[in-house]
C-alpha cells in the first residue's frame, strides 16, 4: 500500500499541488498584504512561511495536506484533455497504430524473443477502444501483479506529466495576476512565477504524448507476454491454470 502511495500520490499529486500552492500563496499575500514583499523579492512571503514551518513543524503537515488537496484536484482533470489542448490538438490515445506495430515487431522477431504470434492479441484495425485498453490493465491486475506494478510506474509518470502541465497552466494565470498587484509591480523578480509556469507548460506539455505513448506500448507488451505465459500454462495443464474440482463430501 505504501509503495502505491509513493508512486501515485507523491509523484502524480504532491509536486503539482506544491507548485500551485506556492503560486496561490504569493497571489494571496499580494492581494491581502502587499507590504509583505517589503520591496525585496517575490519569494519573500514564501521565505517567511518557511521560517514559520521551522518554528512550528505542525504547519508543515497542514501545508502538505493543502498541497495534496490541490494536486488531487488537478489529477481529477481527465488526462485526455492535455492531448486536446496540446499540438496536434487531437485525441490519439491509446495510439492503436503504435500498438499494432508493437505486435508486428514482436512477430517479425519471434525467434529472437521466443514469441508465438498465435498467442498474441490481435489488432485488426486502427481503432482500439478504451474498454479494451482497460481490460488489458484489469487482466494484468488480476493475473500478473508484478507486471501490473511495473506498468503502474509508467501510468504514474503520465499522471505526473499531466499534473505538472495543469499546474503550469494555473501558474500562468496566477503569475499574470500577481503582476497587477501594487506590492509586486516594482520587484525585480516579479516575472519569475510566470516564467516558471510557462516552462512547465512547454516541457511537460511538449513531452506528454511521448510519455503516454510509452505507457501504451508497455501495456500491450506486458499483456502479450502474459498471454504467452497463460496459454503455455493452459496447454501444459499447470495446476494453477486447471479448473479445480469441487471437494468430495
């Protein structure tokens, strides 16, 4: 359970939530107490908050909880929306053409990887429904726990990229808004939150499709391997694959 929290909740939730928290906290301070910046730095309220955490550690638990809530809110956004608003602005997941190519590559190198094309999933067209994709995941979850755990590392990375992209979008709005407040307009580093937000959107939005494509390719490969192993076990009559007879009474 704790391993799942580390992969999913930490990497996909807390970093994005923390960035949004920092931007919103700066906006909040600029709106309510512009004198908090003291003409020094855009990060002055954040540094004061860090001092508070040092003197009152319980504040850290509260901050982490708020970051978790913010990150969870971002994670609730459908991942497919990222594809819709990033070039080429269309939904391609789960990339059926690429999934078909994976099976073709394995079949064409069947001797090198001991792969039997007769025991592989068949993709007859370039349309793989999400119900099929989810079925592959459910099959691994039930029958191949280690394979499913390995796939989840790629799924968590996709969620991380999506979360950081959304946090960057919110940061652009917050970074632009903070420039309008009186206490920030004269600060030399007033553009840093906005610039960081743009960098997040460009980096994580630009690489999102590549990361999600890797997720899809890993899943179809793991599912194909699982089918190879399962069908071989069924043919060999392995005890774990044979139907158990009811106990006699």
